[in-house]
């Protein structure tokens, strides 16, 4: 399996600011993904982080709000920009490894 | 568009009381159906992948089965440590994304 770590594990931010979340995988992986899990709800895919090219965003998510970087095969970042209280959520990184997606522990974000 | 519906939303069991969770899905070209376990405050933990109708997989007290329209997660003689939210997801032919259901929250009382 792949082991995934995320930083920070949690944060409290003021509205209008931005937060960058880091995701590190212990193996080289082709596919990395970013999901959002709103309180009491299931997971929704934000985007696929492509190495060497722009991320592929799902309907309802835009690059200006959620810019993503993928500089190599083990690392990705997600930035939540110009935050509002509606962005309070858990943000999860996942990696595709041997036909399975493994998830990180999540970043718990509270926007005041 | 791929869709996944899980039932029930919540399940309260006595220790040792076996039960089943349901995952109904519609997908264009199923590449895989995934079961995960999620504990409060943690990321989803991978349990099983099923690829074709008739396939079954087991892990300790858990057994997952798959038909062309749904999957079941059977919990046999559950223990309190089996309390968690169980998530079902499908991966269709269109790409690598997973589409998740709403999950089933399981509480096993001693």
C-alpha cells in the first residue's frame, strides 16, 4: 500500500486568506487526487493533480479558487484561496497505487 | 454520470449481531467497486476492491460481494471496534476518479 501524509493536519483561518495544504506519498505514483468532505457528508472529488501539466478540475471547482501543484511523482499541494466560512471542510489527498486509491489523514479547515 | 447510493444511513448493532450494508450503483463500464472504512477524524482506510459480478472478498469479520447493480458488505459477529463509517465508491470506464456514496455509520454496542 501507499502511505500518505498531509500538512497541516488542521487549521483555523480568517475569511479572505489562503491556505496551502501539502501531500506527500512514500512511493512514486502516477495519479494523485484532492477530495473535499464537508461536515457529515461523503467525499467529493475536487481535481486530479497531473504531474507536469495543469490539474483536471471537476464540475463546480475552478483553478482560481483551488490552485494545485504537482512538481513530481510523490508530492502535491492544494491551495484554498480567498476563503469563506463555506470552505470549512476536510480536505483529503489520495494516490492511485496498484489499482487502488489510498487516502491521507486529511486536513481539517475551519474558516471564521 | 456515475451514481452510488448506500443504505441504511446508520446502523446500530449489538455485539455479535450480524448485518449487511448495501451499496447500489449505476456506472458506465465498471472498472472497480471499492469499500473503505473511515473512523472519526481520520482518512478513509482501504478495505476491498471488487471488479466483476459474483466476486467476493473477505477480511476478518467483513465480507464484500458484488452483483451487476449492487454490492453488500456483510459484518459477521461484529465487535465494538467495527464501529465506523463504511464508504462505497465506484470507478467507471471514463477515468480514474472515484464516485462515493453517502456512507453507512455503524455503531456496535457491547
